[in-house]
């Protein structure tokens, strides 16, 4: 099944009660629609939610998202497999995983529509830096207008991702650590 990412921002910070209510809605929508919610991540301010789901198609994903309370104007990102589809030499074959790693999202905002896989391949990234800083590239996603690219990582913190990509051809516009939505 194809992967989709949904992004939603909130006017106020999510509380633990809000998160539990979202988790209950995730479970009930998965029983009604042909979707599988993989994970939901929130930023440190708890005002931005990113959900990763698998669905048979975009209409099924949208229907499940509407049940979750995500409006039609939410930003939809299409997932691309960074490591598998690009044969990206910058993705470490055997990443060191000693110690706790967190989810980190880094994003580029571009002036013109861009091919995300080509753009990611063209970044000047130090392989040694990825290994030494324990930065593991995960998913690469792009917005429908192809002017925004988000890269997801597992890393000790957001600063490790910034450091690993300090020599990138185009620096990230934003790098933020995320935490998983409690269920």
C-alpha cells in the first residue's frame, strides 16, 4: 500500500488528553477505512502534528483523515523511499544505533517545483559525518506542489542532523526534533 504523510498545525499546544483522543480516533478510523496508521509525530511545541499512514489510495487516506479531524486543507506529502529508490550512497549501510535516537524532520522550501529524489541525491553530504554523528536517513517526502521537501531521520538530536548536513549544497530551512504521539 502507498505511504502518505499528513501535516496539521494547531492554534494551541496539544495536551495529553488531546493526544489520547487523537489516538482513539486513529484506531476507529482504521477499523472503518482501508488504512494503517504507522505513526504520528508532534513537534516540541506540541502545535504541529505529522501522521504517517498507509492507504490503498489517496481517497481512502483522505476519508480516514477527515474522521481524525484533519481538514481537507491539510498539507499532504507523498512518501518516497530515500534509500531504496535513490541508491543514495549517503545512507549508511550499517548505522550505529548505540544510545537513544529521536525522530528528526528537516525541510527545504524551494522556489520552483523540484524532483525530490534528484534534489536529495545532489546534496553534498559527508558519509563519515552521518556515521560519526549517528544520523540515519529515513523517509523523504514531498508536497503536492513539489516546492517543499521533508527528510526524516533517526538521530541523537536535531543538532546532529544539522551538523551532518553542514556542507550540504542547499542548507535545510528548518530542522526539528519530533516525539511520537502517545497512544
